[in-house]
C-alpha cells in the first residue's frame, strides 16, 4: 500500500505562503517531507458508489464537489470523456480541502466524500455552486443542456473546465462556450488577478501532465509538444465581474489530485501546485 505525506494547513500558513510570493512547489514539498505519513491510507484505488443519477450527498456540508457528465462529440487525445480523473480526483480533492482549509465538506452516509455527478439538465444542478468537467475537448452541449446550463450560471453557478490540450481542443471547446454564452468572451487571466492569491500566491499557471504522458515522454510536461507548450487560465465573467466559467488549458490540474498516490516523484513535482490552484479556485467560488 502506497503512503502519501500529510499536508498541514497551519504549517502552510505559518510558512508565509499567503503573504509572500515564494516558490510554492518547494515550500509545500519541504513541509510535506517533514510531516508524518498517513497511516494505512491511500487516497486512490477504492471503488466508488457514487454514480450518475445518485443525487447529491445526503450529509451536506459547506462544499460539495459536483462533476458534469456530458456527451462526447469528438475524440480528443487520450482522454475518457467526462469520466476522466473520476472518481479519485474528486475524492482526493475533498480530503485535502479539509486539511488545507477550514471548510467542512459534504459526505455520503455510505462513507464516500461528498462528490456528485450531474448533467446540465438535472434539477440537482442548482444545488451545486461549483461544477467541474475534465477532458472538455470532447464536450458537446445539446440544445436543452445549453438552456439549462445557461440558466444555472445566470443564477450564481460556477463552472471549471480542465484537462484539454492543443489548438484543436481549444477551438472546439471555445465554440461550445460561444454557444453557451454568446454575449460574453473568454479572457485570459494573468497572475495579477486576485484569484491567483486567494490563499497561496501562484506566480504562473502550472503545466501538469497526466501521469501516463509524463512517464511515456520521459518527464515532459507538454502533452502535445509545441502545440500545447504554454499553459493558461481563462475566464468568462458577467457584467459585474463575477466569474461564470473558469478554463485551464494545456494542463491537467485534476491529475495532480487523482494521481497523488501513484508515484512519489509525480506527487512532489505536481500535486502541491495542483492543490494550491484548487484551493484558490474553491475559496474564490465560495466568497464571490
């Protein structure tokens, strides 16, 4: 059984990560290496009892992770559609959020952390302030989904799209966003945006490859070579500046959560930054 280090919120805050733009991966890795291992714990590999149509967690908390189930309308890279990174990324993120912040997350009475799978047309969607989708280079909104998801966003919802690479994936997904929100534009976020300093000061968007790509390429981080060499973060905001859609392109942030227990080197190289981005995004969504 693999063991992963414990992340301590007090230690991270005490190290000044909130107040100074230090090298986040090194700071987190140093703290992690001094912490004791999680006894008999591995945040991965367990069968999930959460399925599409299960509804929302029956023990509500301050945060529920909702994953968007969508229809794949094209093949994009080596992904698996909406199930990419599911369910280990969801489970691991909720575990770490409780360690890294004071947020109380939802839970299922059968023991799973409080994540859910919803479609854009599900009534439960409106009880999810946060929805995430991965491998979105394959995503296609049906007409009824466009109307329902547009209504969700207009009423305060937040959508994070992650893990798609290259110019073709970008062109396809950007067109889906234009169909969804035709009166709004995708705008790139730079590190001076306050989202980059909600709790951790992030100086650039990290490029996190899938663990399989990283291993097969000998440690390269760009999954499509020169066509995906620059990671970026984009947003669609409303007239008041509230972010409706957040997009992380040429990076697989959620693989840094999903694969944290699979390879020690991958963990230290990528998971600290992946969790730092996640914490900042979640704190942003809960406070805006």
